C-alpha cells in the first residue's frame, strides 16, 4: 500500500518535470507571483506583498513563503531561475495525487486509490498547474488532504466506528494552510460538501467528531500571526483589497475580463479533464444511480457537484477555479473498478446516455485539437516544422482513442496506459513544443538583447508599451514600465548606462523627444514577436543614447 503512494508521487513528478525549466515565465499571473516572491528575497521583507512599487493584496502569503523557501534552498537568491519557483507547484500536484490515492484506498481499496491517483496526475489541468508557479497546485494539495480526512471521518460515523485520532488534525491543518494559500476556497469546499450531505441525510452530528473547538484553534494558530502582521503593516489595506475588491468583485461581477455566463466549466470540462473526462462522467453517472445506498458515493458526489454549481454561478470564471472539485470524480473512477462487471456496466438512463455521448464528442474534439496544436503551432507561430510534433500528435491521438472506452468500467491497466500516454503528450507539448515557439516569448528575447547590449552593470531598462510582468522578473525589479515619453526621460536621465525599449514605429517620436536635449537614440537591435496576453504583434527596438 505504501508502495502505491511512492509510485504515485514519483509518477506525478515525472508527469510535470518536463517544461519546468524550458518553459519561459508565463504572463500574467505566474509572473506576478514569482516577481512578488523575488522582491521578498531581494528586500528581506516576508510580510508585505508587492509588485515593484505597488502592493499586491489579492492572495494571502502562503504561496510566497513556499516559493521563498524554494529559492533559499536553491542557493541562487534573487537570481533563481523560474524552475525553482515552479518546484512548489510540482510538489503541490504530487502531494494532491498521493492524497487522493490515500483517500481512494481508505474508501474503496488499494486499486481504486491507485486508479484515482493516476487520473489526477495525468489530466490536462494538473499537468498545466504543476508547471505554473501560482497558488492552485498547492491549494489542491490542501483541499484533497482536508477532504480525504473529512471523508474518512464521515464514513467512520456512518459505520459507527471510532475516528482515527490523526484525521481531525489533518483536516484542520490542511484548512489553515489552504487559507494561507488562497483564502476561503478550501473551507468553502468542505462546507459545501458537508452542506450537501446534510441536505440528503438531515444529520450534522458526525461533524462533531472533527473536534471543532480544537480545530478552529489550530486554524487560528496557523493563520492569525500573519493576519495581525499584515493588518498592522498595511493599515488594513490588505483586507480592503483582498476581500473588498478582489473576492467580492469576482462574486458580484466578472473581474479582469473573465466574466462569463454559466456553462463555461461544462464546455471546458473535456479539455481540463482530458484524457479522463469521459471515463469520469461514466463513473459519475453510475454513482448517481446508486448514491442512496452507499455513503461513500454520496460523499464523492457532494465533493464535486455543489462546488461546480457554485462556481458556474459566480460571474468571474477561470478554468482552474473548479480544480479542487475534480478529485471527487477521480475517486468514482476507482470505485467503479471495485464493482462486478455487470453492475459497473449497467445501462444508463436516456438523459445519462445523452450526457455520456456529449462528453464523448468533447473527448474526440480535444484529442484531435491537441494533435493539431502540436503540429500546427510551430508551423503557424514559429514558421518551422518541429519533428517533435509527430510523436506528440501520435501520443495525443492514441491516448484519446484509449480514453474512449467500449464500456463504463475501465481496467486499471488501461487507466495506467492512458495516464502514460497523456504524460508523453504533455511532456512534449509543454517541455519541447511550447518553448520552441520563440515569437511568443518576447520577454526572454528582450532579456537576451539587454544582456548582450548592457553598457553598465547598473543599467536599467525602460519599456513602452510592452508591460508584461515576465519582463520585470527576467530583466530586473527596477525595470520601468512607461510610455515613449517616459523612455525618453529615462534615457536622458542616465545617457551613459540607460536602455530603452519602444516600438520601432515610434522611433522618430523618440528621437524628437531626445533632440530637445541635443541627443539622439541609437537602435541596438530589434525584437519582433507576438504578445500573447494582448494578441498584439510587436516590433520593438532596443535603444540607448547615441554616444
């Protein structure tokens, strides 16, 4: 059994390691997180959260502390490369995979736990988040640990068995850490799960086995020290920004151009659960037909459905918001393995057949789409053919074929084969193909140009209109994000050492601004590419004052 946990941990690491170093910093969220952590390392201030000179009070401190610890262990200091920060996310996914394996084993048996863990390690959502230095991978680990403990407490109560003493500790520690990482998401998931179970059973007394008073005290011990410090340091601004603006705006209206109608997560399900979306839906539909007789199924459905519905109703939508719900579906895949073949493959109802075939269509579309991206992206964006595209596309199509089962119950061996196929696809896509798309990676190109043309050790770059946070992370915290007038002022303030970045088409305007002081701009090099965050094609010139 312990061997299964080790296997799942190592498999998850293997699934996410490719691309960790080769994939450049991703705009905009990842780069904002890592730049804020970098500034903590530079300043030694591990309480306040800042992005250059602006406070960044959107998320609590947890992920910044974890990334700072990774940087400290690397010995690289503020010069640590992006892969060091991503180690935290890779570890978060691995811990989540082991936790769902542990939960599945306790609920349904060793093979079920192994199947659930393999699925969580091999879906598109965790493959991406494990390579993205943000909060969501480590939040997932906290959510799965808390929910796994909650499931075992609930099941012990239903069976009238004693609750293992370590389970309440795991639940509350995971809740406290989850709050430090992303605020109320982990508690919300558990509250929705418990609320749905109460709606079915009209019984809340089992929750007393969580040792509520002691548990709340544990959470306060974890969370309160930093809350007090940041409240004092920010003068209360953290709560005004994080709760009053960030969280409430997401609930009340679409924030940061991410407002979308209900149904978004249903439409994107086949991509972010690929390649296990159809298998999970089949297991979920069978569970719906049996949940009245099995408290384990009630818990898994209560884990997934309420959380998904709440986030479908919230106007602000991003694909990773529903990631904490996916483990509930993973457990059901494991459960279906434990049934006799005739029961596992019992006929579905008419509406369930319609949903299954709709999901099957989604699997086909995503499998073909991933293969097309593997081949087409280098041709369209880099104007070159990548030989790595062929094995990546084949892996995507074969994996898609395997994930289209002839019956609802899928053997463990086939689940493992699907997971391996997905791993090959993601490793080539994120580790080789995506990094090779040079025109979309403007910030690394700008950094290379700055390093090649840096006139002084103290050189600072001013950039217009390219203001992506990855540029600040790669080129330096002192990078000035401004307009062309600001670039001119920056060059005039330090004509010997300063560098400026501006659109080539604004070169004449830049020279006119410099001419008033008897200076002119010398273009050192040109960087052409696509800013994928805005969709703008840019031709940027790197300038210094002509000597």
